[in-house]
């Protein structure tokens, strides 16, 4: 599996899931269910972004060239957290 798939494509599925939930009509799932799912996805994304940022910082201290890939994954995973703050 290439670095692009592992660090960009797979983490970008989380923001996609978040926006699918956020754009789902209220009549399909209900307001409470939709909100709880969006908060859950955003929380999981935020925790994952924090973990990836820690890994990236550790690798940057060790001068590993892969550190930038971990930081890009962090940026992708922060999108649902920021979107939740903007939409709320």
C-alpha cells in the first residue's frame, strides 16, 4: 500500500462519513441520531488526529522523512472537528 493511500486516502474517509451524516435529511435518521453520530465521528477523528500528531512530532524529532506524511494525515483528520465547530 502506498504512502498516499495510507496517509491521505484512508483518513479522508472519516471526513467523508462526517459530511454524509451531516447532509443526511432529518427525516431519514432523526435529529438526535444524526447529531450523536456526527459528534461521535468528530470525536473519533479528533482523537485519531491527536495520536497522529504525536507520532509525527516524535518522528520529526528523530529527523525521519516520514514525519510529514503523518502531519498530512493529522490535517485531514482535523476537518470533521473544525466542520462540527462551524456547523454547530
